[in-house]
């Protein structure tokens, strides 16, 4: 056995709460779960493992799945806040993004992955620049990820040709080793319907289909996007996306805030996965995700912090609390989006379709339940942290009371990435990320 | 010297950001701050202190001030969620509160204080039951507090007589040693205008005046409270509170969500301090605090998590992020409630009036700035936590990026309550709080 976690106080499988149980892992997968009644004799064999983690005083649950992020933006943490979207993009974000180097992407993504590990995230769906370096950063950090190069053509044919050939080169170079089933896979990521012309959107759909990859885009984030789409494209964003073939069972639409009632049905029948970004939507005053409408139609959903520049962290505990509280406040209904519904969205359970009980459809390497045969992607929380005391309701404590500080141990693909709050190699990541961040803003200032 | 913190990377005084500085503390007060240019020779004398803390890799700022809480409700963490207010109170909270013992209050308050220390809070304005035991708990934990017995008469004369004699007894017993200037002081705390008749409210105002204590109440929390006040009392809550003398420079009104425009002016001229409870207001779908209107009129403000049962934690980092994000979302304005404005509300700077630059008017023992002569109530944050990297803007990192897990060291009244994340005596608090919480719900279940 590669890894055994024994005597876990509480284990949330995704469906059931077990007490005093043990779990064993081999070749990156969960192979057995022993219940509370296991006698010492029965437990003897599993204790013979290459790595043994003591689960006493801990709660185990699936790791969090970050459904939409721009990982390397950690280098811009706090670089521009409390600003209107357009001013923020034009005066703060775009000038810095133009100066980013592959090295910045590598260390920015490593810093993001470090924060994710510290706060219990085992998978991130990333969209940014220099995907080769982002792939390498996630692989070196040990968490699972889907990495897309953000494609923009601003409705310009020449730029479109550049973007598609750049993307084709990446697919050629790293596509074969980073297919959809890989721990770190590529995606095709046209940025949005307002930065990509219809030809680039259609090319992206075809490229994703051909390579068997997931398509990742921003969609229906702001009221302005809706107004502009109606004016310039003659349709609201979801309808337009549908008309160019963007919505499918292979697609992830981040934000999905502004939909007409008939577009909720369109989302449901298309099979698209929508991603709720509560902190980002609140910080930029974008609006509130229609959680109840999506949930009632069975639309697959994920939760996400977006990029650090509009958040300003990657802590899924923050997102869970904000997700539920925003629904309750915005709809004036304290019973909306329960703790259980929120946890399901955060661990990837709400993105599953059909009877795939332990692997997500979009990313087969990613586990979203603690059952034999599932990928071993899980976290252990410290039950002696005051925010986890007492345990009247474990899920409520996780969603409403806990912060990232309660995460004690993180296992991804069977590898222990953090134990007792320690992530080996953190110091180098912090040092290099600081160096890249200061050099970056200095380059921009002196430009 | 009692305590020296040397070589602090960043020190936020409340007004200014200092780099590479040191701070010395004697008899619970800050006596000196040495700037970044201090030579080793000049630093020599201050290094001779009873306790020395290394500030390298840390940021120092004033501790957080929790403006409104029910501390011992930590024992009910996660006991009832996702419910409408009345059902929640009647089926979950009130039956358990009726079964609370003084021992429960003591250990529940100790658990609260432990969570507050872990997340950087050095003062709490508490309102609950058995105040003698709450006072003892805060004193044993070492943080500063104001403690009120929640008074209710439900408009019944007999209950009023019981409540006032109970409160008079407490004032006699512990009032002298816990006056307004003490680290742990008493308050007079009529619960609200809908649970206290006008006679009890007037009695409370007179009792607070006579004893020189702060008055603490809930006010204008929900739309229902407004509707009922109009129907039953002929006025909206703030106007009614004003008519019975409740609003004054000695009063704290928690929630203050629903005010008519003219009541904002009334709040301003009365001198009352209002408390913003974003998580509680969102979780119970109560509404959004009118931050901008209060700020424009110079109304003193505090920030608070309310009780754990409607939150479910006491982490002021959560409250800061929610406070700012709720304003931006609710008013569709991403420039509202900046990081600096939010931090000011959280550290007690926004509750100061006049020229008292370092002590709060309401609680003179409580410090809200890092200046010589101020009470030594401050925290050190770990700058190598990934959520604090990089530092383009320290305040933005504190308000939007950090969680309670970044707090490294907590000093209150000159005493080091936590260093390197360790609070001595935590284990006993956790064990006893768990014991009390299970016994409590068992008593209720078998009742």
C-alpha cells in the first residue's frame, strides 16, 4: 500500500458521514475504506504502507475543485482594488499583463498552487498565458489542473491567425502528453464572446473537439456584456454562445450571471458546466449567479475564486461562505443554498453527470468522492482548530465556520503534498514569487 | 521594558506604514516606536526587555475590535443553519439557550476568546447570559471585553422587575471592579426595542448613565422589526429608540440596517456608535448596512461577526472581506467601502471621535492605533503566508486576501497571548467546550 490514513474521526464520502474509519491508497487511487467497527486485527494489514498518516482529531473530505482561475495573477495580488472594471483593466491589469514573462507565469502559478494546497484545493481550471510554464508549475507543485491559453483576436483576422497558430503549436508540443485524462490537461480557452470573433469561437470548438479537450470561456459575467452583445451581436450572451456552438457537454462557462429564463433551459439542455465566482462577482459588482435556477434544472456547477486580482485570494473556504451568503442576501431567503449544496459545488460533486459516481466527466483524473476506485484527492482538517469546535454538524462547520487555516494535510493523486500544515519547498516559491512580482511592477513603472 | 518587538517588516500605525521598525511596551502601553533608520547602537537599550519578539517577516497592526457578539454561542456552532429567523429561534436557539448553565457560558466564552485570539481580535463587545462567568472567561483568556447581560421583559411588568433587580445585583457585585475604564468592563444591554418595553429601555439608559457604563442594544436589524415597530409603537425603530433616550454617545446600536434618511442624521447627531454585521445580515437575509450614508455623516462605526450561531465564526478577516464585498454588490458600485475604510472599521479607528487619537471613547482601555501612549493591543501577521505574498499593498492583503490563518502573534494589554500561532492552554479550552456542548444538546434532547 502506498498510503494509509488511519483512525479518522469523521470521513465525508460526498454522500455519507463515517466515524472512526481508515482509508488506503495505491497507485493514486483509493482502494479501501474501513469503517468504524474495524478491529485492530482487521486493521493490521493496511497499516503496512509506505506512508502512514494519523487521522485522529481530523476530518477527511474530497479536496476542493477551483472551477475558474487565472493562477499566475497571484503576482498582482493587491495591485489594484476598489476600482470600476474598465479603469481597473486599462490602468492596472493590462499594462502589467503585457509585461509578463514565462518565468513570471511559472512562479506566479507555483505561488497560486502553494496557496491552493494550504487551503485544501486539489484541482484548478486555469486560463492565462504561457500554458507550457503553467503546466510545468502545476506538475511541480503536485496538484491537478486544466490549463488553457486565453485566446483573444478582438475581431481582427490577423490576430486570429496568430492566436490559432500559437494554440496549434501548443497542442502539438504538449497536447499528446496532456490530454483530457491526464492529471494536468490542456483546455482550449477562447477568452469571451466580446474579445473573440465568431470565427475564433468556432475554431476553438472544433479544436477542442478534435483534440478531445475541454473548452473554457467567460460568459455572461456583467450587465454591460449583455447590453453590448444585444447591440453588437443581436443576441444576449448565452444565446449567442449557443449559436456559435460554444455550449456543450465539453464546455465550461465561467460566471454565467446574466441569463434570460429561457437561457437557463438552454444551458441545461446543452450540458455546459457553469462556474459560480461569488467573491469576484461581488468585488467587481457584476451581479449574483442564479444558483437556484441552475440547480432546479440540474445544470452541472463548479465554484471558483477567479483570479487573485479580483478576489484577492484562492481560498475555497471564503468562496463557500460567500457563495451561500450571497444567495441568501440577494434573494432575501435565508434557506437558499444550504451548506450541503455549497459543499457539493466546491468539491466537484455538483459537476458530475449520470452515474459516474467518483470521477468528474470533464476531467476523468479528478476525484470528487471518497469511494474505492476514485482518484485519491482529499484533505484532512484539524478538528482541534477552534473554528471546528464543537461538531454538531461537520458540513456546516466546513462551509460557514472554517477558513483555510483548518487544513492540516492534503493528498492529491495519492501524494501527500502537505502534512501538519507544512508544504515542502514553500520557501523557494515565496522567494521567487516575490522577486518576480517586484521585477514585474518595476518593469511596468519604468516602461 | 516588558516587551520589545524588533525589526518588524511593516508596521501600520492606523495612519502610516512604517518599514523595518521596532516597538517597545511597558505597563500595558506602547512607550516607543523606533523607525526604519534605527542603528544597531540606538536599538541596543530597547532589546533589554523581559520578552523579546522577532518581527522579521511580520506585519504589525492594531488588533481587531469585535463590536457585537454573543460569545458563548460558540457552543451552538452549526446547531441550526439555512433556516428562516423565527423558525430558527423557536426550534433551535431558544430551547438550547434556556438550558445554558454558568459553566457553559464560561467555557463557551473561553472557546470564543480562543478563536478570537487565533484570528487577531483583542476586544469584544459581548451580550449574553451569566455575565459574571463571561467576565471571568475573558479575564482568564487575556483579551479585553465589554460584557452585558441581555435584558428582556417582553413588555411584562413582573419580568421587568426581575430583570432590573438581577442587573442591579450584578452592578453591585462586579460593577466597581469592572467600570468603563477596565480591560473587561460591564455594559447595560437591553436586548432590543421588540423584547423590552419602554420602561425597561428607560431604566437601562438611567442605569448605564449612573454607573458610567456603555449601553448596548440590537436596533433596526430586519424589515420585520421596522414593520412591527410602525404597527405597535407608531414609529420606525431608530426614531422610537431616540424617543426613549436610547441613542447617545454612550450607546452602541448593533445592526442598524433599516433607517429612513432622516434617521441617519438622527444617528449622527445623537453620537451613537453603529455596528455592521455583514455575515449575520447576509446569512439571515436581513439586508445591507448603509455604510456610505453613515460614513458621510461621520457616524462612529464598528464591525462584528455577531454570535457564531448566525455566522458561524468569529474571524474578523471574514467580516472585513464580506463588509466591503457586500457594499460593492448591494449598491452595484465596485468603488464603495475601500480596503482602508474597511480596516478602519475593523480595528476601532472608525469608532473614535474628536482628538482621542489612540484610545476609543467608549472603552478607554482599548487601543486602536500604534502610537506611544496607546494601550498595547496589536497583532503580528506572517508575511510568508502565501495569502500575504507579494506585498503591493499591505492593507489590501489584510482586508481582501488574508484569513485568520495568517495571524502569528497577538499582544493584548502588553501580554503576549499567542506567539508563532500557539496559544498556551488551548487544549483544555477545546476539551471543556466540547464537553459542555454535547451535554447541552443532550439535556435539550431529553427534556
